[in-house]
C-alpha cells in the first residue's frame, strides 16, 4: 500500500483483484479499481497524485486516473508477475520489478518500454528511484543493484 503524495489518500492492493483508494482522514473508500482478472501485487501514485499504477500476475502494469479510476495505459513486456512498481520523482518514468528476473523502465506518458534492466539471478521484488530520478535501485531476496537511468549497473558492495 502507498499514500498519495499529499497524504490525503491511501491505495491498497488485495487478493480480490482490486486496488482500493481510501480517504486517509475518514477511512472511507473513494474508488475500487478492478484489475484485469489478476491478483494485484503492487501499487504506486504518480508524484502529482493524478495517476495510480498497479501490477500483478497478468505480467502487466496498468495506469489509472486517480480521480476517476479510468484506465489510461497498459504496459506490456514482462514474461512473469509484476511484483513492484514506482514512478520517478520527476514523473517521467515508471519502473517495474518482475519475477522474470528483470526490472523495466517505461515512459510514463506513452507507456513505451525504455529500458530493460537485466542482471539479477532471481525474481526482482522491489524497485525505487532516487530523489533526483537519475538512479534506480532493484532488489531480490539476496541482492540489491543500482542502475543509472541509461541502464548501466553500479555494483553495491558490503
């Protein structure tokens, strides 16, 4: 689950194939967004709070309008579950983490795949952007990797 950037809403995923958007003050459900016959694993708000991204076991990321729950984009390219999703702080990119051992970077306005990040030997469960949107961190059960937006891997060591 994740709070909206202004803290007024909370979005959660569930086994019932939905994303529920809650009013964080009253606790009332604002929207129930239905997945495409899929269990939804992850959810993220865009930095401006106007869009919600969700991914799950249909191997796709779907983007919805946060105020109307209307579907805006579907991002296709993973060959297994999408387990993590994040918008870059500048709103330009969406990153996704998948059980197919990759993370992908997508153009947030067109939905086109920009770059695949390959190098993990297991499923990728987490993805995050740096505050300046120039770096992407990806994580598995036993590894963390950091990439620049061009896709160059920077090894992290203990």
